C-alpha cells in the first residue's frame, strides 16, 4: 500500500509540475514546484515536525552575514525559530532535521550550488545538552536535492561529485571499517539526490538502503548507491525523512553560546 501510494504521488507531482511550465519566467516555474513538494511533505510527515523556508544558523552566526536560503527546511516544532517576515525564517541548527533544494531541471551547475549550500549546513555546530537517545541518531543534518527532471542516468549525477566537490573545497569522506561507525559518519555535503521519474543517488551511510555489510566489505571504496528507476524515488525520500523523525532523542538547547555578545554593564547585586 505504501509503495503504491508513493508511486502514484510521484506520478502526480510530475504531472502537476507541467502546469507552471507555461510560465515565461524561471522563478514562476520553480516556485510552484517547490510548493508542490512542501504540500506533499506537509500531508505525509508526522505532526512533530514542520516545514519552512529560510536560513540556518548556529551560535557563531553573525547578523547580516551572507547565508544560504534553503528551499525547504524540515525542523522540530519544539525548538524556537526567528521570523524574518514574508514566510522566511531563521532556523537554529539544533532544530533542523533535513533540507531540500528543489530543482526544475538538475544540471551540473545546479548540483554544485546545492552541494556548496549543503556543505555550509554540515559545518554548522549544534549547541545542545544530550540527555538520552534511542535508535539511530543522525550524525548531522540531512541535505537532499529533489528534481523534476535531470540526466537520463543517475551515474551522470555521480560523475559530477568529484568535480563539483573539489571546486567548492568539499572533502572526500573515508568510511571506517566498522558498520556502526559507518552509519555514524556524516556525508561531507549532500546526502541524496532524487530525480522524480528517473532515479536516485545516495551516500551509503543510510540505515534504510540497498547495500549490505558484505557488499561493503567487497567494495570498501564505494561511497554512493545509484539507481535508474521510473518510480520509487519519492518513496525512498519519504523513508529517509520519516526515519529521521522517528529517533527517540532528548537534547536540550544550550542557549548560552548564542548569547556570547549579550553583555550588560551596571549589573548590581542588591539586598
């Protein structure tokens, strides 16, 4: 049932995406397609998370400092956010589960921009106090691309990684031999790319995936899994995000580092 439903929704998204294709401005094509993905997520993800658009900050972020705007930010409702107006927010990195960059057509240039933005997100430093956790705890924020069109084969997308990562100074991740350590190793930038109706490519540190320990032992240098498929990309995206929201984890925001510039003079202790 889940598989059939997600396959039907994937086809629906592709069909609906043709509506703004008649627009004469690229922004008028891309914005509705972002909205279609947001609406899909809002209808299918659990109520403990919310969907927004905007910037992601950590305790070292400065006012007016250049930052990326992420098309879709999936965040925990229990954390605060900064309202910049116009539907744009500033999200504390401690609250963010995943980001999604939505592309009408995925090109190498657009892939590189998304990878650069993902890297900037990955290097943000959370400030929180760990109380307990049960299950697979994410090693970092997940960063995805969802595209409505792209190359005929996902191996083409994989071929962009070395060039674009080197261009933007993104390091290559070396997996440790231990399976548990592998799952705890974050991607350097992007975690997965989903091209609806064509296939997917993901970094092989996922709990839910199509590789196993034996295959990894036989090919220890393999870091990515790709598949060309006319359906199933949306289902895998859903499973990745749903799995990230299921972890039982209690972390309390440590706001003190965010207040490093909050200095008052004239404080008095009175009796």
